[in-house]
C-alpha cells in the first residue's frame, strides 16, 4: 500500500563478479551483474521482475535474500521482516530419503527444526509421493523431486516471498497446482517479489513490474506498460 513504510528499499545497489576464465577470485577485472539499482517494495505488494536471460534477475533475488551482499549501495528491510528465497530442491541430498530431504530443505529455507517437524505431515501430503517419501532421493524422478521441493517451499513461513520461476516447473497438471497454491498465498496479503518469463503469470499477479536489462533497471511501472515496452525491445523498435 502506497504511503506506508516500504518493507524493502534498494538504493544505488551494484554487484560485481571477477571477470575471466572460471571467475578467477583474484582477477582485477570485474563484471558488473547489477548497476545502480534503486527501488522500493511496499507492504503487501506483489512485484514482478522481468528481463532476458542473464539480465541480473536471479542475482537480484539473491541479494534480497541475503545470500550475497552488494558491492555498492544499500539494501534495507523493515524490522522483523522474514525474507525467504523459495527455490525448489534447496539443499537436496541424493543419499537422504524424501522425508529427510524435506527436513533439511525446510531448515535451509529458514524454518526452525521444530517448525519443519510440525509441518512435515502437511508437506508429505502435498508432495503426494506415497511410499517413495522414505526412499533415497536418487530413486526419484525429476518430477517427484520437484513435487517434494514445492511442498517444502509452500509450507515455509515467511513475511516476504522471493519466487524465482517456482510457478513454472513440472508437467502441466503440477504447474497448475503450484500456481493455484502460491496464488492463494500471495493473495492472502503476503509481500512477494516474483521473477518470471510468463506474461500470463505476471499480468495475473503483479500490478507493477521492474524490467532489468544488462544489470540496470530499464523501466519500473504498471505491468501492462512495462511489459509492452519489454516486448517491443525484442522487435528492435523504440518503446
């Protein structure tokens, strides 16, 4: 809601990686993955992030999640806000069972052990893996791993959800289920930052879009306007 205190504020944020073969850690050359990124996220807002592959979208989410720190600028959060990057199969280990991986992944996503234990039955029910839940993950198909990853991410309690293409995985039926479940959570008043290449998805969920291009904010505004300019850029026309 506009006029309230923002839950996230980025001011002139930049992040650089070593440039060169293998990302040599002591190289003096730097590649700026993000440059001069400034924006705010309001409480209860669902903000979409769009851009071509390699534009810096996932890097931006990692900064918001605290996985990496900016080289320039500042990122501030509303006090007591819990921010989590909900990514499928976070921390999965092939030699552990599905049940054990749900525990591990839940804790890596920010839940306390007792919280994961309290939600474990719900996670297992949503994953719907039958007896496979107690089999090693290496015996799972990719679809089964995705189901377990989504179920664990879905039950992670967080104030600010960071979603990196989490609604666009698996077969058609599974993708529809994940979209319906996460849409329900988003519409419950959660603050969310969503990275997606899906026009349908961002237009249905996000009143506002930020277009990242070459590590910079190319545009920030109403979804229809920003998406139109983004699509025009593919055609080589001026917005």
